[in-house]
C-alpha cells in the first residue's frame, strides 16, 4: 500500500487494518479503513431516503447493504503498508501476481493491471501511469 494511503488510513483510526470489497462498478477491489464503513452506511441510507417512492428501493437497499457489509474482509497491514489479499478477495478482484493501487478520494482501488489497461472506462492518462509503473517493474 503506498505510503500516502497508509497515512490517510492511520489518521482516521488506530486499527492497522483495511476493509476489502468487490468494487460496485469495476472489475477491481475497493479498499478503505474500518472507520469509513460508518460513512458508507450513512451514504447508503441517504440513497434509500431519496428513492423511497421507488417500489424497488427496499430490495435494492438490501442488495447494497449485503454487498457493502457482508461481502467484505478486514485485512491487517504491516508497518511498511504491505497487505496480503486473501484468496477470496483475490478471486473477486481477479488479482493475479501483480496489483495496481489507485487512490480515489476516501477509498482506493486494487486492480489487476491487465484489467485496468483493458477497461474502456479508465481514463487514458491513468492507463499511461499504469504502463509506466509496469515498465518500472520490467513488465
């Protein structure tokens, strides 16, 4: 985990853990500190309030909360910021031998670099950065 991400996580709490979940929109993992889970819950509740006239809102809310809180794993990180992505999360994120960490505000994403480069929704400038990082590693 890059140092700047580790510093953000450690400012929010004392736990030396992060939460991993399948990203909602991308073939990647979403990662955040445990304190962010409360913020995420509040956001999901506000969304339900906005959609209360929609007859499918309750079912969609149940689905969102199930994925947001039931399909996650907390993993520790060491003093240098290294984490071991558990096998199920590796499978959900399609992570092979390399992982690309991308900061996205309050959370960060963990990608298989090949999927990142192939995704049409990823901006080309971000892909250039990923290509550079892969070249640095001799990939």
